[in-house]
């Protein structure tokens, strides 16, 4: 076999090689696309584009760093830090509110102390006035119950009968107390003892108002008895330019010397004297309580 192949001419081999080259020609990618049908070429192009996009996506995906799940410790610390921030904000707001309320409390106390000091002055004047009235009532009752002295002291009777029953209403300064009570700000008074002392002081005023009302009722009946005994012309002549009552130097006569009428007036004078003594006691108690309250508030709130 080998020897037979050696006898084959070289030109025959080259012809055979040429035949093979013609049977399996070399085809380029561009020629391959051109040889495809129009639909097949488009389909192949779409497939290649999709494949390219997939490759790009895979490359892009792998460029991102991988993230693991958070541990419970990380969640706990995030929650703790958030809670701590909210809690600190709450504490700061609470502290600010407390500071503001303490400042307002001290302002109210300072205002109340000023009111109490004003009451002290008014009470001092009222106490002096009530004592004078009680002394006049005593003198009026004494003269009326001594018939031998009436004629020689009618001038004093006119003066006492006109001035002795008068009672000036106590005008206290309760502005701060009413403001605290009506606005609901009494809660700002932190010290329970201070709050109780303030309430106790202002609870004494209704008694004074009641006694003043009783005095007015007795005064109405008193004036009816006076009208039967004293000359109105003389009573009017005693009035000064500023609504003051002036003493008269002489002893003008009374309209009547009837013993029963004089005794009736004397009884009303005794009643009114008793009411005045009640007012005096209430005023003196108020003054003492007010002075103690001032001293306590000034000490506790460092107002001295």
C-alpha cells in the first residue's frame, strides 16, 4: 500500500487538495450573516443583544458588596440610642417647665405678700376706728341710763348718736388670692403648709362680712329710735364739708325726754356695741394671722 501511494503523482494530490478547498470554503462571520434569511438574521441579533445585557447585569451585580443581616445587638443599640435621645429631650423640657413654674410661684408669693402688707395697714385703721366706736357706744349708753346727766350732755348725745354706730367695711386686698383660685394656678404653690396657711387666712373674711351685715341690720332699727328722740335740724348742722361729723358746743334740747324711748335707744346701742366687739375681735385675729403669714412666706421663699 505504501509503495502504491508513492507512485501517485504529486499533481494528483494537489488537485485533490484543491477539490477539498472548494468543497469546504472558509466563511467569515459577516458572510455568515449575509447568507442568513432576513428573519433569521434579526432573531440572531436579538439573541446576541439579550445575551450581552445578561452578561452586563451579571458583571454589575457582582460589583456590589454583599451585606449581611443585622444582629440583635445592632438593633438593640439603635433602639437604645433613639430612646436615650427622646428621654433626654423629655428631661430638658420637664426641667424648663419646672423652672418656669417655680419662677411664677415666687412671683405669686411676692404679690401675695404685698397684698397682705396692704391688709395690715387697712386692718390697723379699722381696728382703731372700731375701738373708737365702741368707746362712743359706752358713753352713749352711760348718759342715756343716767337721767340726771342727760340735759347737761345733750351736745355729746347728738355727737355720739350720729357717729358711734358707723362701721367702715373692711376693704382687703385679695387680688392675688382670687387670681390663683380662679385661674387654677393654686397648684403652683408647692409647699402644702404655705397653701394651708394662705387658705386659713382668707377663710376668716366671711365672718367679718357676716358681722358687718348684722351691724347694718341693727343700724336700721337704731335709726328708727333716733328719729323719735333727736332733732333732725341739729343733726344736719353737724355735717362738715367732707362728710365729717362735727361736735356742737352747746346742748340743744332733745325732741323728747321719754324714759321708755331713751331706754329703747340704749338697748339698740348695746346690741350694736356687741356687734362691734365681734368685728374688733375678727379684725385683730386677721391682723395677727396676716403678720404670721407674711413672716412665714418671706422666710420660706427667701424674700427678706
